C-alpha cells in the first residue's frame, strides 16, 4: 500500500487560476504542487536546477512545514510515520 496520494490532480475539473478568490487560489496551488512533484517532471527538472534553485525549494518547503504543522502533524502527515 502506498503512503502518498496525489488524487486531487487526477480528479479536479474546476477552474485553475490564481488571484480571483481564496478557494480557486487553494485549488490552483494544490494542483500546481501535485503536478510539480510528478516523478517524470522531477526527473526532467532537478538536474537542470542550480544549487541555489534547489536550496530555495528546500528552504520554502521546510519553512511551510515548520510554520503550519505541529510536531505530531509533521511526523504523521509529512513523514508518514505510524503512531506508536
């Protein structure tokens, strides 16, 4: 059984655009992030990214995790650790 899911990108059929209202902004960010993390896209883009680009992506994602998740949520939702 897989631990990760990217179902939103496969099922979303609504408006994709940023800047109109909160819900479409959230949908668009989720859509972009799921599309961005696709294995085939990552294979194409990672080797082309500079060290600064890699650092920037790592730092922004780390910042978001620290800002919006509690420690237990980080372990459960991001690391996918099972509860003990």
